[in-house]
C-alpha cells in the first residue's frame, strides 16, 4: 500500500523531464535564415571577355564572333554605358590585335551596339611573355552575393541550438544570382502586357470546334 505515492511521484518526475526536453528542442523554426546570411543584392560589377590573339591572326574565327555577339547581348540587357575594347601594346601580338580590332567593332555593330558605345583603349603588355588577349569589358548591374567557404564557428556548436551552419545555403544563393537574366526581377515583378484579343478569340474558337490549338 505504500508504493502508490512513490509511483505517482515517479510519473510526475518523468512528465517534468519530458516537458523540459520538449521545451529545449526547437525543430519548427531554425534561426539565422540563409537568405539573411547570404543575401542577393544588386551591385555595379564589371563583365569581361578575353579574346586570345596569335601574332599571325588576321581575322576573327566564326566561333569567336558568336561569343562576342553573346557578350554584346549581355551588354544590351544590363548596361546603358559603353563597351571598352582594350588592345595590348608592346607585346608580340600587338599588330595582330590592332588588325582584329576592326573585326571586333564590326561584330559588335552587327549585334546592335552603336559606334558611340564602343571605346578603344590600350594597355601595356609584357613583351617577353605569352600573347596578351584583347579584352572587352563593361560595367553593368549584376545580382551578386558574398563569397562562400566561410566557417566562423565550429559545426559542433550548432548541434544543441539546432541551427544550420554559417555556410549553409551560400552555394544555392550564388547559383540563383548567376542565373538571373534580369537582375531587376529581384526587386519586383514586371508590368503585364495587354492581352491579344484576336489571338484569344482564335484559340477559343478552335477549342470549341475541337480543332488543334497547339500550332496556332
């Protein structure tokens, strides 16, 4: 008959311990969100393209022309300034670089870049070193994040607090920033364009008549 009080006391003690453990575990919300540690911000950054030049080159290869056109498209979508064409001076390929500069300007012009948006400058190159490239560059708005790989604290310190580590999510944020075609989309949605009433009527009419709407 004397075991009942002890049994009740053990049950109360067990309940208290369980409630204490439940109060320490915070699995529903994890502090230090990775978007706060590694925010994506818009900043002015330089974009560059190095064009290799051999001392005997007299014209741009077709593949390099396509690469320059792609660079020009990036310029048109992210900058309203100018493209700088930097030619090496004093190197073995300086004469070839000067010859190719005309092809580069023509390629940029074919991609929609105006003449006043191209600025040709020179830079000192190592005469005894490897062939110096022609560098195209412009300053534009980019989505960027801080560099990854920072470990300011021991991972074991996060176990009891149930927090993710500092570097968690950094690579994903960097990849997202690199994939954004228009950095302005991160600030807010674009305005909607008006509907095409004629197109809508055509598709609805074909749908009602059982026609194929995929090719119209």
